[in-house]
C-alpha cells in the first residue's frame, strides 16, 4: 500500500454515536456532517434502511 492512503476506520475523535460517519468523513476527506445527513435522510422512509446500513457498517468497519 502506498504512502498517503487512508484506511477506512471508525473514528474515535469525530464521533457522535459509534464513529461510522466520522470515519467515512476522514476516509473520503469531507465533513462527517454530510454522512450524518445522508443516514438521517435514510431514516425518514421508515427507519430500517438507514439503521440497517449504519449497523452493518459499524460491524464491518474496524475501529481505530
């Protein structure tokens, strides 16, 4: 793996709930706010799509 590549990890510092959105924000180099907003919007049609994706990512993405 080349230098400068960021690994996808759940964030310990930029977290509100489990660090998934903070880790995604650090990996993609954008604000975690946008990922939080996307998960919030995914909760609107009944909650299951957003929660299921969030919890799967929590299980799959390792912590820092």
